[in-house]
């Protein structure tokens, strides 16, 4: 009997180089364990969709099909139907951004816009600049095009523009292809870029002639504090990404991109190749939904619910978490960012947390280079307040238990001092 | 009338995902053979369901804690329901790698040198002050640090020098209260599956050789397609092959395994097969090692599952 090499995937030597770094991770499997019924999940970023009145959506869908069924079921234009783009124009005007329907395109969520922007800007090896930590989905979209991501640390006022200036100087002219930022209630850090830093960021971008991509999924979910002008309101050259996922529903997969016309022309070429056009059905439904003013009450109701959950989470953290823990208090959005002492590895501790019935996302998921293992993102958007209290309590027990173990190692001098750049965070 | 088989899967362990895949495939295989199949996720209703449904046997497709450590086996014995796989003692022994390695050593079965630490030894007894003794105790670096009780190589780290040891121990201890530091043996990694034949005799399937591209057969190497090359039967010379299969059968009997087990080994540069651990509830996914070995011996997945269930039912007659 001869030896046979067992082959599960006979195409494995045919795949593109750019997918080579994408591997199965143990964290992914831990999240699979997290599907058990009693699990309290702080790991997701899912909106509280239970509060969207289904009847209103049924009405919008029915009206869309009855009144414009042949359009809803047909291919549409690549940039999106004029009526939905007008909805976006009106939404943008409310936050101080004046655009015309021609300045924007509808995408399949903001995520598609991220992918297409990466596609039109990034050659293998190109450097791009993001906040550190930053949105995991953006890192995934950018890394698929083999970019080199440089992370600028943040403090409670958002991206450190002084460090951005240093980095731009170091990279030199043409050093980076673009700057990607989430200025409002950043995912995952929960912090908001202050008005003065917004101006500094734009000045630096002008000085170095680098496009700025402003990702603003949470901007309208503000609990407190003053309205901050979007970067796009301060500078017409900013590429702005918006989404219906948080103000309506992610299931429709509707987002938009606003960009200067030359960039938009490139973007549309890429988009036509990717999907010909978005879903006209989803677009007509959203047009109808936003034609009725009820959406404002729903959004208010949602925002109040998120605010209550943020309150509950922050209060529970103060009550239960170890003294060594530091966390951000977001003025809106979905996420609290927790930082533990640098020696604590929250990636490995996730296993124990899952065992105890609570999940979070370890911080290193939000960095391109393994930093952030002593941090975690806690989403307060989806769990009810009682579950949030219980989840934080469980998590605190796990951390306390781990800290005791780490202290025993530290006391024996057995722990190497970890040089963690995230310590720069103020 | 065909017998009713309850397939236990899922549960609360960290290997829930893998177990659900194994369980689904087992259900399909049993249904294809005409059994009445009851797919059961492990929830607090489990006992009530088993009592009202009264299956003729339970197929345990659980992996990890409570499914593999004797917990569910003890419960099924109490309920008087026959189940596939090993009994309580063999399950508990195999699940605890620190214990099974002690048994191997006592019986003269080669196993890599190791030391065991519990979380309590660090927290309450200052064990961290003695980490400098570890290389001497196991014969130097590199070492593998892993949880004593966990499957799918979760929490496993290869450590090349003293500076990585503490961190690897802390990682392993996140997956359970006991960690093992084991001497790394450079060599051929093997999974040797054993089933009991019709008259109870141990039948050893052709050993499967794993060649992970990263050099370490960890979680990622196990579940990312293309990360590991597998060879069946393993590329061994005849005397070593005979030694490996003989040792697998011996270990299967020593632990008291019933119906099926998978013995993981590494053949060192010295030609000696070292036993690493025994798995009493081997994975049954499309890329799992036991079905791969059975297929190489001419037994397809349906036959394999059918054999395990039939022998369980026959044993109770």
C-alpha cells in the first residue's frame, strides 16, 4: 500500500498571493462557542434592530413594490436611484454638509465603499494611515490589497494630530496614499475627534496633499456633548462614507460615498466592475421609509436605548472592574474601549471569558501588527441593561482571577516587561 | 423497527463549533443507514429529553470539556443509556494529559519529558520563582506549553527559550487550571486511530502523518485548509510502522478505551515513537484524522459511524 498525500483543497496553489495572510484564528472558534444560549455578547456591533417598527418597513416595502415595482426589480443605475440619493442629500444637509445628488453614490453598506476605495488607491506595498486602533472591517478591506498600514495613536480627543504630523514628515511627500479616520465615537476606541484636531488633520492633509477618508457610521447616535462638524463640512475634498445601517437597518445593505468628481469617476468604474449596480429594491424601500417622518422618532428611541446601555456599562465597569483597568466613555456610538496593564493578554483570556459566558473582542484585532493585546472592545449596543450588568460582573471576575495569576508571575520577576506602543494612549 | 439513536453535539465547550460539524455528519450517516436519529444540542433540557425519548443508544459527538472528560458518560450510565466511545475512567484519564502521561511513564511507554503546573501553584505557592528549573527538568528548549485538559490544540504554544515561558504558561492557563510544559520532539507527527473490531480486538488504522507548513500543528494548522499536508499511511519504514501500530493498540488498552480512540504520537529523530496524548472523542469533520485513517483502510464514513453504533447496540444485548 503506497502512501497518499491527502488533499482537501486541490486548488490551494492557485490562489492569489493577497489572500495568503488570511488564516483561521482561534478567536474565530471561540466566537463559535459563543453561540450558546446563555452567552452575554459584548463582541458584536449589531444595532438594536428589535426597535425598528417592522410594520413601517412592511409598509415601505409594499409601497415600493406597488408604486415602482418594475423599477425596484430591474437593474438600476450604478450610482443609485436619484430618489435615494436625494434622501442622502437631505440627511447630509442636516449635519452641515451641502452636496448635490451628483456628488454621491449609493453602495452596499459603507463596507463596499471601503473595498472599492482600497481597490482604486492601493498598490501592493503602499502605505496608508489609520487611527490605532481602527475598524477591523477597514483593516480587512485594506489588507486584501496588500497595503502597509501605519497606525496613529489616539487619546481621549481622538487621533493625535501631533503624532500624525510627525509620521507624515517621516514618510515624506507621496509617502501615504490616504488617511482613514472615524472621527465620531470611533470604532473601537469610542473617542471623538475634537473640533480643533479636525482642523489640524485637514490642514496636514492639505499640506501633504493626501486624501482623507471620513467614515461616519455612528455620527447621528450622539448621547451627549455638542455636534461636531463632519470633516466633509469643513473641506470639500474629503471622501465621506455614510450608512443606513445604524439609522435604519443593516439588512438592506445601503451606504453611500461622497467624493470629489475625479475620484468618484474612478470609484464608479470600480463599482460597475464589482456589482453593476446596487439593489434597486432596497433603495426604493429606503426611499419610502425615509419619506415618512416616523424614522426620526425611531432613531431618537434607539439613541435613548443606546445611551441607557452606555450608562449601564460605564457604571458597571466602575463598580466591578479591577482598579488597574482604564476605559473610554463614549459620547455616542456602540463601543467602550478598555485598557488593562500591558502584561495582561486579553486574547488568551478570551477563552476563559467564553467559558464563563461573556465575550468581547481582544484589542489586537483592531491593529494591523499585533498591538493591543492588553485591550478589549466592549459593545454595549445589543445586550439589554440587565445582561450588561451581569456580563461586566462575569468579565470582572475573570480579569480579577487572571490578575492574581499575573501578579504571582510578576512578583517572581518571571514576566518580561512588554514594550507596548499602545501605552502612549493618554 | 430500526433503533433510535440520539446524537449529542454542540454543548458549552470551546470546541462547540467543531462538535456541531461532527454531529451533523454523524446524523446524516446514521439516517442514511435507516436509523431513527435524534440530534441533540446539550442544553439544560438534555436529561428530560433523553428520558422522554428513550433512545436505544447515544452517539457522543461532543468534543472538549464535559463531552470528553467523563461527565456526560457518567450521566448516561446513571440514566442507563448505552453510548458510543470510552467509559468514564478512560475518558477522564485521556482528557487529563498530565494524568495519562504519568500512566505512560509508569508503564514504560515513551512520552516526552514534562512538568505540570496548576494555577493554584502559581497563585498560592510561588511556583513562578522556579521557572528557571524547567529546562533542566524537561531537557532544555524548545518546549511545548499547553493546557492539560483541552482539545483542538487550543492554547498551545511552542517556546524556544526561557523568555517566552511565562507568557506561554499564562496563555495555557487561560484554557484551564492546569498547564503542561513538554519537551519538544522534532520529528514526524502522527495520529493513530484505533477501533475495536466485532470480537473486541483492537484494530489499528493506518497512521496519518501531519506536516504543518508552519512547523507547529496548532489550531490554525488544524482548521485552515492548506496549512497542513497529510499523508496516509505515514511515511514510515516497516519496523517503525509496526512499532507505532503496536504502541497505539497498547495505549488504547492501557487507558481502557472502548470502541474508538486516536493516539497522537511523534516519531523523533532517534526513531522512537513518543506518545503525546489520547483522544477518546476524535473529530468527525470532513478534514478530521479518524475518518481519514478509516478511509485509507477502506472503511468509508458511513461504515465507520455504523460500526461504532452497531457495536454499542450489540454490546448491550
